[in-house]
């Protein structure tokens, strides 16, 4: 059975995996008026559901699907990178729904997902329709990703989200060269980061780019490089690589 009415109010959805995504998803389903079981811990399988959603680490999806074999006609996962073939041991039709959002510890309910994109896929039209309708019920904007594009899509998400955290940590390390403690540097730099993201959303990367590389101020870039070499030499290769790519981006802006 595919419970695919417009509201999904008649569907019962089981959530397997009690990590951040599983907890948030189960809460959001209930907030949306959808009957939800879970989040169940790995190894436990809710019964009597129309669909099961596996919110487990990528490497464990196949084993979790095997454990859930025959438990529901639809089974999905929330992985951005894992192929739907990993769900085959469960039988039935498979779907994917990957919220394009960072889910922090303690996030729960519809607020954790509202306004985010959601990559959806299905092994059959009904499974894809279910994932699409479910994403919309949770306040997300679904978009379809095919199997061949999964790795590139997920890499883009990692660069946009995960790597910006890595860069912030690097900035805090370099700020130590100015005598700033990490917490102090974070408090000073995060407002700059927020404004940069706002500018990026409004203007696009080429027009949002500012700073000495964009201005062609090579003496300042050189002074920065010396400061990085002294304060955080382990980050010098990263700095050089970022300067290289920022120059390329700046040249695109000049050419427009």
C-alpha cells in the first residue's frame, strides 16, 4: 500500500536510528500530524508501518535494511551519498530523502527541517512520490537526485556546510597570532561569517567576494601569509590553496 493522499495523515511511518536526524525526524513527523513510531534504536524494527525510514550511518544502512526485511512495503534512508540499492535487503520499494540541512544536537520538530531543500529519489514512481510528499509535509522543498549524481551532490553539501566549520576553526587558530582566545575570536568572526553568507545569497560568489585577494593587494596577502606561517604553520598549505582559488574567483568577477 502507498499511503499517498495529499496530507499523508493516514500513513504510519517508523523511524529507525535514535541519533540527531532520527530524533528530529520523528518529532517533525508528529508535529506534521503523521503517526510516527520511534525513533527505534538500531536492531529494533517498528511493526505495522506503511513506511520505515533508516536514520543510521551510511555504512550500516545495508544491515539495518536486512533487519527490517518485510516489515513495511516502503523503506527509505536519509543518506545523501548512499545508493538506493543499499535498501534492497529489505525488499519492497526503496526511497531516499536527504534533508539539505545541518541537524544539531537537540534539534527536533518541524523547525529542524522547515525551509530546507530535500534530495529525494525512489526505486519506483510510488516510492518517489511518497518521499516527495513526505518532504513537503515537513516543510522542505524536494528536488530529485539520480543515482549518478549522488556523490557530487553530497560533496557540494559537505563543501558548503562541513568545510565552512573547518575554515572557522582554522581562522580561530590563526587569530591566536593576534593574541585572541578561541572563544573571543569566534565571537568576533561569526558576525562577519553571517554577513558574508547573507551577501553570498543575495549577490552570488563573484560579487560577494571582498578582501585583499579580490582587490589585488598582494602586499597584504603576503603579510597575511607570513602571519599564518608564524601562528599556525600547519595551515599554510591550506591558506595558499585558498588564495589560489580565490584569485581565480576574483578574475571571474573582473571579467563579467
